[in-house]
C-alpha cells in the first residue's frame, strides 16, 4: 500500500535527487540520448509498487 511507504518519502526523495544528479552528469559524458523523468512520475511509479 502507498500508506506503507509514506514514511519513507524523505529518503526516497533524496534517492531520486541523487539519481537525477547522476543522470544529468552522465548525459554530459555520453552521446546516447536518455529519457528525462519528472519527479512526480518517478514518485507515482514507486508508490504503485
């Protein structure tokens, strides 16, 4: 249930921020295009699990 992971939201937000940073950094180092994800899309995907 989404309510079960609600207490983890601050930690998950931090992880998402770290992933966004790594993706943006790796995008500069590679010529392969990468899909940009919005935070809300990632969060809704995690809650759907």
